[in-house]
């Protein structure tokens, strides 16, 4: 009830201060959170309260905004990228066809999957990329919570995993992004799944490979997941040895390459297509292209960039310095368990978002989501730590 009280307070403030689609979500969410609180207070029914809150605070505004509002710029880009993939073998426009910031596709090839049904001619909700983005978030997120339970066959653990998934989905951190349809939730979900799969097991080789494969999917959705590769590799190396780290890294790299070849084959055989991939997914997010995103924020890196060329250079330099500092920390004091890796990753992402040249507040879904997942699974994470467990305690 305390958690839902915080959610309700956030939704009420957003309903008063926000505008556009965020305001629509906030009104729906405030009603959903209030109804859930009332049910928990009067009937003590947590399951019913969770279902009501998910339905009213996430599903209802998602469907409402999908029907009543035009596609967001990001969804338009995904639709176009899927059409380009079908006809040209690459989801990216070459430099000669870029005429505005909307011509860029800052996403990586796997993101194109969410627009394939629309590009194939399916209309309505079934062809809306936002609906598939939501499903592509909930499924790996539920798997991340399920795997995080060491005794997954007991009824209480299954109930806890479902409850944790519902709380995560309905929270403003993920629920807002699902309802207004942004591209970050599935990336976060696969990063969390990679962390969950990295739990020590009897088959450590399989754990490292599966974790790397899950992270490879995230890395081929959006470049914001790339920092997780060195952080988790350092964890595997410190906890399970160099072989485990290499196995994890190879699985992540191979998965990313295979998915790129499958979903952007032209980038492998055509130099122009490969250059378009770099320009769209690397240079554009860094603000190093002729056309730049009009999205603004008050984050330090963006403010510096707004002062001119010198400020932009300083922002990129600070971003590189932050990356170097994170790399040094991984060498000097690598994380040795899942909890430490999650905290290091959250801190690193927060630092990079603060200093990056063209970053929105919405990117903080990643560090906040990581911390939330750790909080919901923390009682279980103690058994993930390296070292023997004896009868005197962990």
C-alpha cells in the first residue's frame, strides 16, 4: 500500500503538471492506483488490486492512446524501418536520402521486428508497433522475475514472481513508457533477463551463454544496452573465471552479429548500408550529424551542447571520460555478484545520461528500472553471491 501510495502521488502531480499524452496516462493511472489502494484497504485482496491497477493504469491508456492519437515519431520510424528492410534489406536510409531529424533511425535492427506486421499491411491495434513493444517488454520482464526465484516450483515463489512483475509493469517507471509508447522498456527488460540468467548454476557455461544471448538481443535493440557487456563480463570474470567472461562476451557478440545479419543483411554486403547504420545508430544519438533531434532537457550534457560547438565537444569529452572511469573501476574493483553488477550498471548509465549530449529524462528508466528490479528481488539475490553457504549463514 505504501508503494501504491507513492505511485498515486506521482500520477496526481503528473496529471496537474504534465501535458499531452503524459497527462492522459497520469489521469488513467491515478484512477488505477486509487482503485488498487481502495481494494487493498477494504478487501485485503492484493491479486485483485494488482490486476485492476494493470488494467486501468497501463492497458487502458495504452489502448486509448493507440486509437485516439497518431503514431509517435519513434513508432513512425519503426514502421518506416520495417518497410525499408522488406524492400531494401536495410532499415536505414542512406545519407543522400536524409532530409530531417525524422529521417534517422537511431535504433538497431531488432527494433525493426516490432514494425514488421504493420509493414506487411496489418492495420489497427494488431499492426501498431506499440502493442508489440508492450508484449516484448512484459514477457522477458516476467521471465527475469521468474528466473530470479531460486525455488521456482513452489507456489509462493510463483506468486511472488507474478506479483513482482505486476508491480514493475504498473509502476510509473515502466507503465508510463508502455502507455505513451517509447522504445526503452523492451531494452530494459532484456537487460534484466540477462542479469537473471547470470545466476550461478551447476551448468555455469550454459548460464554464461544464455545470459550473453539475452544481452545480445538488448544490444541489437538499442545502443544504451552496450554498457552492460563490460560490466557483466567483469562480473563473470571475477566470480566464475576468465572462461566464463569470454563465453558470456562471445555469446553477446555472436547474438548481436547474427541478428544484425538477419534483420539488416544489406549492411553486411553494401558499404553504403553499413555507413547508414553507423550514421543512424551511433552518430545521430551522439549529436554528430547535420540534423539533430529537437528533443530537449535540462540535463548537464544537453545544456552544454546547447551552448555551441565547444559545449558539445566538452559534453562528448565528459562522456568519454565517464566511460574510461567506469572501465577503470571494472578492472580495479569488478562486481562479484548480480546485485553489485546491477548497481554498477545503474550508476554507470546514470552518469552517462547526465553527461551525454542529446539525452532525455526518459532514459533514466534504465537506472531506475535496474534499482527497482534489484529491490524486488533483493531478498533472493543473497544466494547468488559467490562462495560456499554453510550452516552458519550465507
